[in-house]
C-alpha cells in the first residue's frame, strides 16, 4: 500500500482502473465454467451494478464536487455540480445516439446509434462498453483530485470508488461473455469480447486524471460530470434491463438496494 500511495495520481488511476478491467475479465472468464446465465441472476447483477453506480455518484462524486466548490469560495457551489451533472448526462446521451450498440435480448433490428452492418456480437459488446466509459472516468477523476490537495479528496475515498466499481464489474463481465456464448461464439471469443468491454476503463481513467490535474478549476465540474454520466447509464440502461420481466423485478430491486449499501459502506468506511 505504501508503494501505491507514493505513485503519482495518474499512475494510481491507471492501476486502479486496471483493477476494474481485471475484475471485468475475471467475470468474463465465467464463460469457461457456465453455458447459460439464469435470468434472475442476471437481473440481480444488473440491479447490483445500478446500486453501486447510484451510491458512487453521490458519495464519491457529487458530494465532493459540492464541497470543493464551496472550499474554493464559490457562493453558489451547486452551480458547478448541476452544470457538470447535466453535461455528463448530455455527453452519454450523444454517445448513446451515435455509437452503434444492441442491448441483451433485443433483436438486431432494435440496434441503437448510427446504422451499421456490424455483427450482433459486436453490437452487444459495445452496449456494455458504453456503460464502462463513465466508470473509468469517475475513478480517474477521483485520483486526479488528490493532486489538487483538497481536503475532500482522499486516496482512501478514491480506492473505495475503484473497489466498488471493480466489484460490480465482475458480474457485468459474466453478463457479457455468457450471453455471447449463446450467440454461438466460441468460449475463447466470448471471453475475449467480454474482457474487451472493460478495456475502456483504464483509458477513460487516465484521461480523467490528466484533465483535472492540468485544469484544476474544472475539478468540481469533472466530478459532477462523471456522476451525471453514471446516472444516465443507470436510468437509461441498467434499470430497464433489470426490470424487463415483471416476475423478476423484485430481484433487481433488491440487488440495487444491496449494491447501494455496499458502495455506501465502502465509501464511508474507507473514505
């Protein structure tokens, strides 16, 4: 741990988001052991991921953004938080409309984004990749905030965020690779595409850390931006998919409650 804390925030962000990618890869490796994923289990996974992201958006991102803006002497600290939050949602909205992708269980005719002739398997992976962009960005911004030497930015809090994101990435990796196996891909290809969906997290993490270090005044906006992007994913993707079948909606709801509690405890206990 002492070695990790001695590293630069950018290196810490790279390692932390590397961990979140590794958890995605470990989850994707479940395709070597299971042929199918139970719908109830999948809904619970989606709910858990939603709960983690909702809690992280407030405890690890929005609350520090408000505190930082206030400490900087801003008489209206809610403005950076509100502007950043809405911009994060708008950014994901645009990406959602442009990036070709397809959600689990949907026919290829329901693919979203720019029209393309890409294979169904690629479109399914891109849907999960879209989820992972704000997650990597959030972890990167959290570590980049440490370089600003602000009281509300702590290594423990950033580590808690990375742990929470990594924890929900494990079932998310399985939720990508196992359905790909049903698309008649080999186990090796299903694993490859499953872990590949998480590779954007280290990229987004390093970019996020660099941006807030170079442009310190944007830090509250950057934190809120990451929160807005994550909430967009939760409301647009995770909740509808987890509640797709009425008989399983309670399981998804319980998963969300559990995920929120786990992330809250991690952030408060470690932060």
